[in-house]
C-alpha cells in the first residue's frame, strides 16, 4: 500500500477491499494458506506495531512472506516491499527474507462489482525482493514480471523457500561430501585400493577424487531421502508396541483387578 494511501480515502478503501478479496482467493490456492494469511493488520511486528503490511504469510515450516499491492503506476509499492525485509513477524522464528511488490491493473480499480472474478482473470505486474534490508536484490533487475493469479501464486511459493537456508544447506552438503571423500582417500592410502576402483566401476567412471565425491553425493542424497521413511517406520513400531502394552494392561486388569 502506498504511503499516500495511509489516509482514509477512496483509493485506500479500494485497496483494502482488493487485498481482502485477493487473500480469500489465495487461501484456495494452497492448503497451508487457509489459516496462514493476515490482511491489513497492525501489531504484527513487535518492534513496529503500527506497520500494516498488505498481506502477511506465516506458513508453518516456511519463511514468512509479505505481499505489498498498489494500483498502477504503483509509485511507492517497491519501497514498501523493500522496507519489510529483515523484519521479524510475531510468531515467526526467522526474519522476512523475501517480499513481493504487485501492481494492480487499473481495470480492477474501476469495477469492483465482480472483483473476485476480475482478480481471477486479471494480468498482474510484480517483482520479488530478496535480502535483509541492507543488501537487497530485485528480480527481475528491471521491469516487471507479468502473469495471472496462478503465476503470482507460484512466485509466492518460491518466496516461501529461504535462499539463506538453501545456501547454508549446500555448504553443509559440500563439507560433508569433502570429509567423506577424504576418508575414502585415506583408506586408499592405507592400502584399500579396491574401494576407489569399485566406486568407479559402479558409476561407470574412472576411479579418482571426482568419482569418489560423486559417490558420496549420491549416498548423502539417498540418506536424506530415506531418513523420513525411517522415522515413520520407527513411529509405526512405537504405535504397535503401545498397542501390545495396552492389551497386556487390559489382561492384567481382567485377571488381577488392576492394570499396574
């Protein structure tokens, strides 16, 4: 919302109405968004209680995202979106790393009798800001992305992923692969030369450091993929064990008149 629209007036009212309709449509686009969107609310930032983001997304297990909207030409919507970077919403563990600035087509300003249908069929202009408030990147660097409501949803889903955490995860993966590959090299140095040669044979590559790193990356990927299944199987066994205990306790109660 533009700074000029902080005063109550016709344009401000129209944008509030638009944001309400937009939020209702977004809630139908993603199952995790049904109870995760707040619209035009103050008091969502502990250190800035008077700030009122247009749409705030607090999705479980995802980065918080703010969407700022303004009717074309949208002279201040980019500054509004930039200013939200680095803020920590109440109930969030991490600061906002990405925000989206949206320019609303003028046709939706003049015809609000069928606003929901208009939003579903309109073409929006938008851009994505990433950073911590001090170092900000704009995507695209110039101009605006153009797309319908589903394109905007995909951009919002992208913004839910923390690029900072992705970079940290990649660094951890690379470090783990390096340590594992060095361990293989140490084993080869100690005389276990078949290890490196067998890795090359399995991957149809010549044995060496690059092949070893490739093998360690594949193993790390497999472990990452299968770990949730392992946790799930342990949970199922725990439930089964609890069921056995329940049967034993019921039998003890029937036999001796007490469960313990």
